């Protein structure tokens, strides 16, 4: 596994990975301090300024009721990052232990966990997420829960597959013979060997969850007003596509840039940790 300094050096040497890292750090930093960087209140409106063109006052223009688009994008990116990162974390803390347990125990435990994962993967994930959101009260917490519960399978399958390679290693057998508990073996001897794969998968899952949140919000099942979301902005602006195309286009470009940066960074990490022989 590459050291932290070596990893940063390899990311810096790759122009696309460096740009992707810079964009992600900038988006995360700006969204964390959105109140400092946003020039206006994202919910403040002015009917006199509706459908305003980009100008010195409003750099990206205004929407259908005069709200500043730049300010809303900054807060929308914060919402998307909050949902996608939290959903990936929830999916990971569910899927990784289940994958470890399935590979270590084998037998009936393995069969039950992996068949459950296979069954859930066969179901349309977006539909299942929407059903869960309808059953529960819509909101950011519900979206995170729904996405996380429908994303743990990728972590479980990856962890299971990678753990099979080390399950019968000599040092694992030695740990068993010394009477070490299952938890100690899994989290102190299995898990450290899987960090690189889990981090790489997490970046891909964050990108996927960001798209999922935007799709849900666009369809009206996700983030609810007055909370700002990129999906909500695109949904509200689609009726003005012909006369004010910047209203839905700019938040769409922001979402695409965010997703692309996560994907490019994950691809580079995959090349670093598992180079082709």
C-alpha cells in the first residue's frame, strides 16, 4: 500500500487526478463555509429580479423568483455532499462488517448474507428508495437512510471477495489457534488489508449517491423546500429552459463536475493501489 506521501505525490503527478482533487477540496471547503462564500441568502427572492441574466450583481443570474443562482448552488452542493457522504458512510458500516463476517464464517452465514445482497441487487434501487421515502417522512435524514440501506451490497460483495484471498493465510490460522475472537481477527487483521479497496469503492459510491439524491429531488421525492438542492434547482428550472437556460443548466453542470471529480479520483486511486501487471 502506498504511503501517504507517496500517494500525494502520485496524485500530484497526474494532471486529471490533481485537478479532480483540487475541485473536490474547493467544493467541500466552500460548502462547509457556505454562509461566508454565498453572496446572498439562498432563499431570499425578489420578483423584480426574476430571470435575471448573469451580471456583476448576480454572477450566475437569478431564477424564476429572483433568487441568486450562485448562492443556491453553493448551498445545493453542501446538501448533495452531506447526503452522498453520509449515505456512503452508512452503507459502508453496514456492508463491510457483513462482507467480513460472510467470508470468515462461511457456510450458512455466508449463504444468507450474500443471497440477501443478491436479492436486493436484483431489485430496482431507485424505486425501492422512493418507496422507503414515501413510507417514512421525506427529509434529508430519510434520504440518507434510504440510500444507505440500498447501497450496502456493493461494500459487502467487495469485502467478501477480497477477504476470501486472506481467509486461509497462515497468520489468520495462527490467530484462530491462539483463541482470538472473531471481532479481533476481522477488524485487526482482515480490515487493514482492505482499506485501499474500500476507499476506492467509497469514492465511486459517493458519486453514485450524489446522482441518486439529485434524481430523487428532481422527481420530488428528495430534499424538500426551503432546503436547497441541485436536483430541486434543475426541476424548478426545466420550465424555463428555452427562455432562461442557465437556471437548470448551471446546477446540472455543478453536479456533473462533482460526480466526475469523484470518479476520476477513484480511477486514479485504483491505478495506484492495484496497478496492472
